[in-house]
């Protein structure tokens, strides 16, 4: 496997590339995460019964003890990192988008270094178009 520093840089760059249009960024990120690391991600969508592809409302990625939350409100994105202990949020940190991406990427790389399945998931994430 590629060393962790390089993997982190590649992953963070991959996440940043689509941030010019935040509504599109939310959709692309949700799709990549759902396909690559479904065990870590929960995607909430908003929309009516007859809406074919409802837009992403919230993305939550969980790495014990952290939850990374991205909320999309009509193209405006708010990102936070929440420290969880036994299912209870004990600390919530609002983060700007790029520091949020960096922190999320770092935790993804660390999780991938601990377990083979996570490593394979990370590789899929990086290879997804």
C-alpha cells in the first residue's frame, strides 16, 4: 500500500476537486461514499414521494469517536465534526469545508491502515470517477 501521507494527500485532493459547485459536490461526495465506504456513511435526502433523485440533505461519516457531518441547504454547505461517546455528542466543532475534508481524509486513511476491508474501500473511493 502507498504510505499514509501520500494516501491522505491524494484523498484530500480527490475530495476537493468538485467543490466549485457545492450542490454538485454534495451529490458527488454522497455517491462516492455510498459506493466505496457504505459501512461508514449515512446519506439523508430530501424530496417528495414523486421525486426521482432527491437532493442530498445531509451526509454523516462515522469513525469512532468522530462523526463528520455535511449539511446541504439549497447549495449552501455547513460542515461539522462531532465527538461521540456511547452515542452521545459531547463536542461539536464547526469546520470550514477544506479543513473538514482534511480531517475526514485523515480519519479515512487511518481506518484503512487498521483493516484490510477499509483499505479496499479507500482504494475504491479513490478510483471512482
